[in-house]
C-alpha cells in the first residue's frame, strides 16, 4: 500500500477518517493525500487550474480551505508521514473517484454521515456513491476509532470465483498489519448450505493463496446482513471486509431492522472491494 486518499469536508466524520488514515499510514509507511472538493459558487465561471482568481472573495475562500487542510496535517498526522493535499472543483463522488485514479491510490478512507446513529448511514450519501463506483478499495468509518488495531479482519463472501480479485486486494491489506483473517460465509434459511459443503467451497477458493493465520467460519442467521454484523460483534472484529457490486453498494447492510437491533459499539469500519 503506497497511497491513501482521504476526502475531507472538515466535518466530524472527516476527522474520524483522518485519524484512522493516520494510523494506517504509520503502519504501512504510506503517503497520504487529503482531498477537498469545492462546488463552484453561483456566478463563478471558472476556478480551475490555470485560472486567474479575479474575485477577492473566491481567493479568500480558497486560502481558508488551504489553511484548514494544513491544520488537518498538523493535528491528525505524524510529522514522519508524507502528506499531500489538493482542492478540486467537481461533484464530490465524481471528483474523489477521478483524483483517486489520477494518483493511483491504493485505498480511500472516508467518514460516513448518518441522519441518526444507525438509520440511513450510507444511503444516498457521497460515501455510498464512492463505494458503489470506485475500483479502489474504500474503508468506511462511522465513529472515532481511538484504539484501532487491525488485528482481527473479517472477510465475508460467497467465495465464488468472481470474488478472487477482491480477496487478493484484501490479502494485500491484511499482510501490511500481520492480521488474523476470519473467512466468513453466512448461511440463511433461504440460501441454506451444509457446513461441510460450505467449508469445501472455501477451501477450494483459498487453495492457491499462502494465507497467514486464519479461520474458516460458517455462521447461521436470519439474513446475510445480520450474520455478518453479529459474527463480527461476537469476535470483536476490527474491520469487516467484503466485495460489493456497483448496483447495490453498502446500503443494504444498514437497513433499519438490522441497525436497530445492534449496539452502537457494533458499528465497525467496513472495507469494500468492488467486483
């Protein structure tokens, strides 16, 4: 992992993301890129690269944004961490994806805003749109991870061949932190599979990889979403990792029936890989 992209809008959730990115950067010796997206004010025709800022208010605004980014560098990141920053004029989710591709980022760390503690955590947000569209792995954080140590990682999957690319990216992340991997397949009443059949499927899926310390887990629950979250709570996982399809993103993991049944502490960072 060489480059971590952190979109910053100076909200509390951006602070959470910056703190988490700082801890990851220290462990992986990564370069961090802070990115702030600016939506053009009414009446401003062009504020892109090469433009002359003829409006004093615009220049003052940009200077304040730049100063805030410098404050983030000082407040949340070690002096030994390589930090770069950029201000872009684009729709947030499009700009994040474009800039991530431009710098060849290996990971995007984003905060997630919710209308309440649990409900609608990602639905319709810029974070959800980035998760849905980004080919770069995205780590979503909802709360302050003061004691974050990525030691227990859950990889929840159907373990079909189409998930191998996501799994390889996950292994690259886990290797940086010498993490213990918990492979997880959820059994539900509607999609039932015998334990032996599932374990054979997982064994076949991982046979070509030299995995570090890991466990194979088949967990039964009323839904895949509840199973992933309940299992992760039981083992006190540090990160939940999974592949996601562009059409669905993560919203389905955070519907009301699931989130209301879980404690606040169950809301862990989620690492996603688009397939």
